[in-house]
C-alpha cells in the first residue's frame, strides 16, 4: 500500500507547475477536476481500508493518511459544487435556477437510484440479511443504505434543494441567497444530528463556503499577486488545519469546522501559485460520481468471497480496476439516459 501511495504522490508531483501568478486558472475547470481526482482516489483508499486489516508496517501509511484526513476528503466536492452553482447563476441568471429541480436534483437522484438497482441485484444474490421494503425505499433517497455509500448524496441533494429554494425566494440575489443557504445548512446540521452521526453533517458548510468564494472571487484572487500576503495566508490556512487536527476544542463541531475552513483556504491559496496538470487525475475527477457510488460493489463482492482476508494486494487491484470499469460503463449509460430525459 505504501507503493500505491508513492505512485499517486509521484503522479501529483510530476503534474505540478509552479508559477508567479496562477490566479487566472486557480478555479478553472481543469484545475478543479484534477483536485477532485486526487480526492476521489483518496475516498477509494479510505473505503478500501475499512474492508481490510493491515498487519505490515508498509501498509499502515495508507490507513494513517486516510484516518488523518477523515471527512475532509469530501470537502472539495461540496465546496466546488457551491462555487460552481453561483458562478453559473452569475452567467445564466434565473433561467438556470429554474432548471435546478430537473437538472440538479432529479438528475442526481436518477443516477443514484440506477446505482441502487445494481446494489439491489448484488444483495439479492449475496447479501446475508433480509432487506425490508422500508429500507429499500429510504435507500432510494439516500437516507438509508443497502451496502452502498449514501450520506454524501443525501447532503448534496439537500444542498441543491437549499440553493434552489434560496435563490428563488431571493429572486436571484446572490448575497441574500448565500445567507439563506447558510441558514438552511445550519438547520440541516441541527436536524440531521438528531438521527445520524457527525459525519453526515460536519462538512455541509463547505458548500456555502464555495458560494462565498464565488461572491468575492475577484478580490480574493488579487491576494495571490502579493507574495507576502499570499505566504502569510497560506501558512495561516495550514496552521488552522494542523490546529484542528491536534487540538480538542470543548465546543462540539469546532474541530471539524476549523479543519474544513483550513483545508478550503489552503486549496484555494495553493491553487493561486501551483497548477496541477495531469490527464490521469483530471480523468478521475470527471468520473467522481461513478467511482464514489460504485466502488463498494467490488469491495462487497471481494468481502463476500473473503478475498479481503487472503491477499489484500490482489483484492486492492481487483477493487480498483473493477471500480474504474464500472464507472466508465455507468457514465456511458447515464449519458444516454441524460440525453433522453434531460
């Protein structure tokens, strides 16, 4: 596993390009897709670690890396989603907001439910426990799972709904819309915390942070022109991240929120001076949904076959390549469905 981590790190290092000022492309589609690619690979590593037991020291760095990062690995997806939505509203206006129910919420749910059907087929043949109709129905809206990952989909669907309701209510006023989205995210935290663990809600505020970046993008990008200011802000972001990871605050959620803010700022500031250009990582960034939602299928199958207790390296290769294959096929199917429905 340490070899796998080294290969990914080497790939990232090869793709780095340092420039005096990269502000113009810091938030470009290519840059954000590449960063998403890094983090979706990290999510794969994290989920894989939950299926195996590492006995050798050279396997432990992967588990340590994933454990240290924790829920932060999903932050870029929520953050860039909020940013992208506000950028699109700026360019397309209220007409774009009107497409939200169909092209954001329903489309995401259709893709998710298609994946759920695959898990249902798997569970029919291999699941050891009976699935009630109630559990299946709730799994279709991501409130329950049937062996799949679900909480992130539930969170992003809610974030989309909050964006639609807020922007409709404020008639496209982005400042007021941002405030209302933030309030609704806080309500989400209060409500969901009564029924689910903290990982369901402790990253949701990264979504309105992305909206806030869009509102102040021009001013923030100017900070990258001044080396002294840029270095200070980058170090401060890193300090926030380290502080949140090494200190236990008495206020609930304080650690996760400070860590989330630190990571978001660190990504933005580093992107101002560093360009990551990798076709491989960009490709993974374009396959986020398929990789995220389908990776547990080969992992669950391998666990059923007890491969996770035999040779974890062959099990890893099986899970990785089957996940990639499933994601490619899944994207082709969803592209066809989108062309017919959306």
